[in-house]
């Protein structure tokens, strides 16, 4: 009887073959195509860049992404679909801030994503916070206005805070409402003035001597700046004047605060808002259930950043208590120029 000899497969080759089989069996099919995302921002700023980077990084965790950025103010009324460059329609359109998101949501045939919106219900984006079905998905960013004023209240020389805001912006008007309640509770007087009532076309000398803006700066100890994500693009018009004055700035945008020498910045890192937004978009695109409404508030304690600038304090004659500098995540000892933004 003829006995066949067994073929012995070397162990390394056997393990390699098993690995290939495992990869083949576990594969879910071809890789997903890149998700085309267009982010519409109010203007160019470091805060917007940080937010966009966060969106890109979060989506890239689950699938490839092709992300473009459009400045909404530079788009023609017919350009929200393709932009001036004529790019193909994006899979996801993101409006930064309530004003841009409301414009995008006018097209009810497509899902609108929003981010950095202070009050989604008050702005008209969502009918209620409990809404579960709809064509609007996004991330609300409720600035810690109360916490900011409680921090400022620890500075004995800051008793009056001014706030120039764009009353055409739902986000800025929401911040004005929050500040009108938070400031008195912290023992601080708030002077809120719509910036369209302040002439910004005069030179800085005229402003410093007279006019609504000069009168405001002469009256207050600090100026609240909401930041470029919340309608504060106007602030670029008066940065030179603020740099020459002894009025300190406080803000809920830590990126803007670091770039422009704010005395105190306390708020959510724009990159964290972006990551939360990217996660919402990636999750919604994985669900085969049509458009739905999902709302997140990325304002956990881990996302809040406190920045204190001792150089700004010295320039404006403000003495910052050690308790504030000890509690700060970042303490800066210099004042970056406006050109850094």
C-alpha cells in the first residue's frame, strides 16, 4: 500500500494566510468615499480656523473628508450652493452662527448643520429643544456669561462693563440678554449698546474725544467682546482705539482673547466646538434614517478655558488677584498685536 506523505506548511506562512483570511472576512466592503463638507464662516479669524480644524479632525476619525471654507459675507445670494468657485454641491453644509445657519435652512430640501449658535430655539432654528425630527442638526454653544462675570467681579477695579453688540445677530442679542442678568447678579453694572448706533467711520481721535463710542469707553472699566464666532466681526474696526485706551477687554472666546490681549477670556475652546460638530455630522451620515434633529451643548467643564493676561492688566491699571491667576489654564505676560489674527 502506498502512503502519501503529509505536506508540512511552515508556521510563519500559516499565520500570514490566517491573517489575510481574517482581514477579508472582517472587511465591510470598499472604503467610504470622502465626505464633502463646506463650512460657512462669518469671517476669517483664528477662532474660525480652530473650529474648522476641529470639525475636520472629528470627521476624519470615521471617514475621509474634503472640507472647504467659505466666508458667507462674500457669497452672492445665489452662491450658497456652489460658492464663487463653482465647486460641486457639498454632502454637508455647516453654518457657523445663527445668521448663516438660518440662511442655509431656508432650503428645506437639504439638511442644515449649524454650530456655535447661542440660542437655537430663540433664533428660530429649532422649534424646541426636545424636537427629535427635522432637517436641522447641530451644536449649540452657550457661552458661560455668568461664570465670566463672576470671575470679573473678583477684580475690585472693574465695576462697569460695556458691551457693543450687533442686534441683527441672534447670537449677539442672546448674549446681551444673558449678560443683562449675569452682570447685576455679580454686582457689576452693564452698559449694552447696539454697535450700529455707534459711528465707526470717524477716526480714533474723534472717537476718543466724543461720540457714543468715546462716551462708552470713558464710562466703563472693561468692554465685553463676544468674538468673531458670535457676531463680533465689528471689533476689528475699533481694535486700534482699544489698544490706545486704558479700557480692558473681556471675552468668551479664548482664542480671540489670546490673539488680542484680552484681560480675561473664559469660554469654550472653538476647537472643542468644532470636534463636537464634526462628531454630530459623522454620526448623522452613518444613520440610514433621513434627516433628524440632534442638539449638543459642548460646554462641559473640560472644554472651558480660562485665560488671564497680566500684561493687559498692567497696561490698563488693573490688579488681578492671585486667585484668578492661580485658577487660570493659561497666563500670558505679553499683548499680541491685532496683526496676529
